[in-house]
């Protein structure tokens, strides 16, 4: 493990992206609630402080370190990136068990889709009521339409979240395979 400043004009090369090698992983720390940058010790960055990351030689080492840190410091979030840096989504994210519900997940995607379908289903009795009154209860039809559109939006949101999570996973697995093929280690 090596702690590296993100940009140091006195270092050759100055950018951390030129320091990290293929097969290495960088860990960045932030507050789970606010997203504010933090050090690996759980301290917030002060004004004028230069950002830092930790570079690990393997993904297992980075994940193990991050799991231990988030257990010790509950409000800490750790994102692990491959040697391409923040250009791609993190290959691993660690948070304390108390905060796992705040991360995007397949369960959240399914929950959103259930709410979308429930909203659409709830609009059906309103449409039926407006139809049986031969249009005199137009307000029921109006609210039915609002529920339908809201349900469609939430359904789309849940589906999009699920697709984004699957895309991140496949891209992460693909990058891991490429790194393993190049370096012979994970």
C-alpha cells in the first residue's frame, strides 16, 4: 500500500494517474452521507489540503483494507478504482453495514419497479369509475392519468437503475479479465 497525492508538481510524474501501474488499484474515501472527501483515517479534508488516494498492488488487498476501515469508521465510504482511475465506475465499493441501504442495488431497482406497477394498478379503478360515470367524473380520470404517468416514470427509473448496475458489473468484470491477462494477477 502506498499513499499518493493526486497532484504533486514536485514529483516526477506529477499526476497520480502516471504513478499507478496496470494491475494496481486506487482507493478513495468519502463520507457516506455527504460525499465529502475524507482521509483513510476518517478525517475530513481541510481547505487547501491536496487530495490523496491509497494505491494497492491487488484488488483483494484493497478490498480487505477498505472492509476493515469501514467497520472501524462507520461513516466512511471506500471506492476502489482500477488503473484507469475515475474514468470508469469503481470496481468495488465498501460501506459499513448500517449504510448498505444507501448504495444502489438490485433490490432497490426491484423495489422501484414494484412501486411503478402498483401506481399503474392503482390508476385502473379511477379509470373504471370515470368510465362508469360516462365522463361526469372526469377528475377521477385525470388522477388516474397522473398515477399512470408517475408509475411509468418510477418503472423506468427502476429499470434504468438495474441496467446501470448490470452494465457496471460487466464492465468491471471485463476490466478485471483484461488486467489479469496482462499482469497474470488479480
